[in-house]
C-alpha cells in the first residue's frame, strides 16, 4: 500500500511540475507549430533537475520549512517552464 501511495504522490508531483508546460505546448501545437514537442525533450528534464538542485541547495544552506520550499520550488520552476515555452512559441512559431 505504501508503494501505491508513493506512486500516486510522484504522479501528482510530476503533474504539478510538468502540467503547465505541457498545456502550453499543446496550445502551440494546435496553433500550428508542429515541432513544439521537440522542445519538451529539453525543458521537462531540465525542470526536474532544476527543482531537485534548488531543494538540495536549500537543504545545504540550512533553510527551514522544507515542505514549503519544495512547494515553492515546484510551482516556481513549473511557471518558469511554461513561460519559456510561451516565449519560444512567440519567437519561433512559423508565421502564415
């Protein structure tokens, strides 16, 4: 049962982390940029690595409230990934 709960929590965490980025990519794909999903191979692992790096740095620095820092890092990196996808869509999307 503990493994099932851990799997559910991991899926929820990845959904929060990657959800906005995937929604922006889907919107850009429907808007006509068919190669947008190539960017996801770079951005999604980078989001995960950046979140883990921020959490490790916070632990090494001795900051308190690790649950709050984890939530803040996850939401911040998620918003950053969605912003990067949106900006790359405005800059590189083919025009008709």
